[in-house]
C-alpha cells in the first residue's frame, strides 16, 4: 500500500473489483459440471432415448454412457458451456493447492516433489476433461477416447498423491477441518477407485457377452465415478474455508 493522503476516489479504487468467499467459489465451480451432467442425461433419456442407449450389441439398455449423453444436440452445447466455464477456476485452484503445499512442506523435499507432481496431474486432468468435452465421440472417437483415458489416469494419480500429502498434514497439524478433509478425501478416493474397477468390469463383460442390462450397470457406475471425482474436488471447501478470491488492480496501475 502506498503511503500518503488519498482522495475519496483513491480509496474507492483501492477496493477489490471482485471479492468472493472461497466456499462460494468452490460450490459454484462444482455445480457447473454437476448441473450440466444431470441436464445432459435427462435430455438424452427424454428426447434421444433410442440413439443414446444404443450399443453395438443391440440389446436392451436403459441409461446412456457419459460419452453418449454429451455427444448430441443440445446436450453437447450444454456440457461444453458448463465445462468451459468451470475449467478456468479449476486451473486456478490447482495453482492455489500447489502454493498451499509449498508453504506446508517448505522443509520436506519428498512432499515438495509430490506437490509438483500433484499440480501436473491436476492440470492434466482438467485438460483431459476439456479435450473429451470439446471433441465428441461421434466426431473423433480416437481423440475423445484418449482425452477420457488421460482424464481418468491423471485423476486417479492426483487423488492418490493428494491423499498421501494430506496424510502427512494430518500427522503434523491438529486443525479439525483438515482432519475432516483428509478423511473425506480418502473415502472418496477409495470409492472412486472401486467404481472405476466395477465400471471397467461391466464394460468388458458387455462387449464380450452382450447381456441385457449390463451396459446400464456400466453407465450407472460411470456416473458414480464422475460424481465422486467432483465430490473429491469439493473438499477444497474445508481446505480453503477462510480464504477469499479477489480480483483487484495493482497500486502501480492506480497512481501516475
């Protein structure tokens, strides 16, 4: 802050342009993909049931896969809008976590290296999500598939590293909110891994045996993978509960 007398105009310009509690920021960021996903599935079932639930096995199916639910119009545009709006804050949160870890582990080299890897995984996860969102399976299946694999692999690795870092934090700090955050991170990670394994099993079983309803079970567990991933990121609610997101002009920009 510069010293010296200020006029009322100067004081007004010192105020942040935007000031938002991080809890509200986190909730709004997660609600975008949640709302978009539910809307896409609902519209697919209501207006595109036959197309969205069709598989090469041609057996009865009652739920669309995620790829199918976001690949038609208007579902495609709803999903792209929600992910586009939510992706920029996700990058910001990834950097915020890295700075948080750097402060906590300033004297612990292994955890610092894991923090850097967690940042890379978080950025890769979000980039993979954007890729699979903006390249639909009906447009380029290979690109969409690679985006999905990148998203899942980096997501699981990011959650694993995060749980390890918060295990260390829990051993050295006594903040109740941080303990709660660690417990839920661990639960959601284990739930996410379990759902991934079950979804992969039913996907392979469907392709091999073409049984009625098996692809529906796969789709349901695929939904749970997505929701548990979103819930994992929502634990930032506890990690940055007393933090605010601000947009402000620098002092150098305000005085001439």
